[in-house]
C-alpha cells in the first residue's frame, strides 16, 4: 500500500466523512474488519493489470490509422517520426498517471486527480468530467472498423449503410453480452485480447519476411519505401497534429489500470511494474508493425488502402486467401476493443449514478436485472450509435477518432497542469508520492497536449483536410462543446437546483459494511433558514 498521505491545504477540502464510516468507527476491531474485507476484494495482480492496459490500447488504431498518418505527413520518414513522437507522449502520460495512481490508489482514474487538485469553484470539475464521460461514444470508432474489415473479408464493397449496419450489430452484441452475462463477457474479452496480440505478432513476422524480399508482387511493383524515405514530406501544423491524433488514438488506454486500483493487489507495486511494462512492449510492437507495413506495401497502395493497410500487407505477403482470413481476425480484434470499452465506460456511468451526480441516480446505479450495470451500458451504447451514424460516410471514422482524442487532450492538459501545481506547492499539499514522474516529463506532457489542443485550429493546406465533407475544425468545436455541456450541467445541478430546493450539496465518503470499499456520495443538506 502507498505511504502517501497527501492532503490539501487546511480549509480546502470538500470531502466529508459520514458518522459511522471507517473514519469514525468506534473501536479498532471494526476498522480492522473493514480493512481486511477491502484487501480481500483486491484480485488484480501484475499480469491482470498488464492485460487491462493491453486489451484497452490495442484496438483498431494500429491497423487502421497508418494510411492516414502517411497521407498527412507526406513521407515514410516523417510518418515514423510521428509514431515516435506519439510514443514519447504516451510514455510521458504513463509516467504522469503512474504518479497520480500511486498517490491516490483507488478506482476512478483522472476524475480523482482532477477533483483532488481543482476544488474551486466547488464541484465544477465533477460537472465538467460528467459531460466528458456521458457524451463521448468511445466504442463507435472500432465498431465502424469492425464493419469495414468484415465486408472486406467477404468481398463486399463498403458503402455508407452496410458498414455502419455491421458496426451497429457489433456494438449491440457487445452491449447485450455485458448486460446479461458479466462472466462470459469478460472471458470473451480476454480471448479476443489474446487474438489481438497474435495478429500483431503475425504482422511483425510478415514484415521480416517482406524485408527479406519475399513479397508476392512483381519486381517492378515491390515497395522501396525506405529509399529516400523523406520524399514528399509536408511540414504543415495541421498535418502533423492530425497525424499525431491518429497515433494517440492508437495509444488510448495507457491509464486503464488506474480505473481499478481499489481492486488491485498492492496497487503501488503493481502499477509501478504493469504500466511501464505494458506501454513499453506495445510501443516496440507498434514500431515493428509500421516497419512491416512499409516493407510489404508500396506507398501508393498504403494511401489507396486507407484503413485497410493491414489487409494489403496480408495479401502481399501471404496471398488473397490469407488476406481474407486475417482480415476477420482484425475485425475480431476490433470487437474485443468494443467489448473492453463498453465494459469500462458503462461502469463509469454507473459510478456517476452511485455518487448521486446524474439525475435519477438509482436507475443509473442499478445492477438489475442481470447483476450488471445495464443502464450505464445502454447509455454508452446509445451515444456511440448516434456518433457512429451521424457523420457522412467517408468521414465517419476520422471524425470519431478526432472527436474522442481531442477532449482527451483537454483533460490531459489539466491533469498535467494539476501535477505541475502540486510540484510547485509540494510542501503546502504534502505531496510526496512513492513514484515521481519528474517535473521535466510532466512539463513535456503538458506542452504536448497544449499543442494538440491549439494546432488543429490552424487551417490545413490544400488537399490536407482529413475530412471529405466536414469542416476541418468541427471535432474541436464539438469537443469543447462536450466539455461546456458538463459546465452547463454543473450550473443546473450544483447551483440552480440547490437554490430552488433550499439545500446545499456536500460530498461524503462512505465505506461499504460488507467489502470495506470507499466511495464518495453527494448528499443534499437542508439549509437552516432560521439561522
């Protein structure tokens, strides 16, 4: 367990302990019993924590984004450098979340860290984060790619509705599995997670085969992408930052173990080993995969293949039959990621209900009828379907990718800013966690995310707009709109309704009598108007 006992400067805290909770229990026996119960619920070890991260990170990004990254960067050389830059940002982000996670080792991830640092205006951070969780359809992007790879494997031409129809079937199946059988959903998730790793390794081996010259292409069509690798390089800010978003999309999930630290054995030690190990291995594999693509697929074919570059590699190295078979496995990898995402996001929505943040909180907090967070899962399913069906056909995947990545850059900017503030006020906040990301790494992560937030507003050069029909800035405006919607909800939930109802919101910390778990709950305290 962490020895960190960091606290806000006196008078700043807005967390309260309810009478009868662990903090106020009479006698050490009750305290010890709750602590033992809490420890007994910790089932996640190092291996499980590694797979929590791997299953979340490896989705469709590494299979579907290299063509877009090459188009935006203009050259093979710059494309590889952008993958390295994205890797460094992901590693820096891992270090930042590692420090916060070991300092505050409980479920919740960045919600805990933002609420810990940004306490004024009261509960504003909670409201903003609620908009971020509730209004983003994280599972939609991989559902779209699932449809595209299934159609490709079947030899059917992709159009607007067949791709999204299969994507809708994908996300609906994931919803129904997790809503009706948690155990079997997790088993299937783990099986598909193994398939992801196998597919990655097959691509890496295919790259070695291609580098040895064994490609099923005529000599005059074989790729020579590493000869004059920087030919065609573009230096536009829009192209570089949009390409970076594609890379970061492929790394989303490096903080996934932070969401389950209350369920993790020896969370400080486990996170310290699991997070760097998982992201380090993924980073190496990602670079090998990109080298494999460029070794096996000519540049023009990569650009033409768009999201199907992995299928092109399979065809060029193994032949047409293997291409179709392996395309099915890429689709299964996408389905595994959809299962993983809807599983975690449904529980985040449920947690917002349990804390009393959402209206009709009992409905969102319920585990009925199948002992699963069905309401939370349905909410994420509904938002993902809307986001999946709304954009024009050619723009659907890229819009979803950028719409997810952009608000995440905003969130990460404030996570990094909060840690910088703690570093600069270490004594006042008693900030001495067991692991330190170091100030230079945190500043690098902060500046990287500032760039990712600002640069997309720079107009693209001719032919560089990532969208066919949508304006280049749309995902930025919608991203800020999602955060702003959380602010509007905060005004209604924390300001207007309490004033009308004659109460004030307080956050109390409760401890479950059965398992000893700690959770925060918002309660309405009547205002005594006689005083």
